[in-house]
C-alpha cells in the first residue's frame, strides 16, 4: 500500500465515522450527540473503547498467524482495521461531543480537538496522535458536570 492509498484509507475511516455520527444526531440512542452526558457516563464508555481496540488487535494477530495468501491477509487486516477504527472513533468522538457540551463553547472546542486528532493521525508521528487522544479524554473528564 502506497502512502497515498494509506492516507485515503484513513480519510475513509474518518468519513464513515462522520456519517455514523451524523446519523446519531437524528436518532435517539445512547450516542445522541444533541444531549450532554455526565463525567461518570463518559468514564463508563472508556472500557468499551479499550475492549474494541483489544478485540481488533487480537483479530488482526489471528489473521496474521493464519498464514493466508498475501492479498487475502492484507484485505482481511484492512477490513478489521476499518471496523475497529470506526467503532472506536465513533464511540470516543460521540462521548467527547456529548461531554464537551457542558462547557459554554463546547461544540467549538470538541471540533478543534477532533480535527487536531485527525490531522495528527494523518500527518504526524503516532506519539502526537496519542498525546491528543489522552489530553482530549482528560479534558472531557475534567470538565465539571454543570457550568455556572
């Protein structure tokens, strides 16, 4: 996979995540991004993000160890990575959007944090992406439940 193809693949992941979040805007469910959530609810969702990451990595390891043909392995790894990333990003970004809404300028702040994460994922070393991920989550958990 060339660098341009990898970048397009990452953009597709973010595009699918954005479409799912848009659908969550119009449906009443636990990811309804129109309403805010408490710190406790945000904290309860983080284990599901970690679980999705661990399951995805375990599936990719299993696919690699099965020793299928080169093309089949690459396609299977790409599908698992796409599903894992979309699931993690949807749950995490929806939680951030819902949590940041407590803050008066929360919608603008969460937009900047998500765009910083996407730009760091696409164009910067991995350490910067994970730093933005940790800071964004810590900020979401650090915002008080009610803003006065």
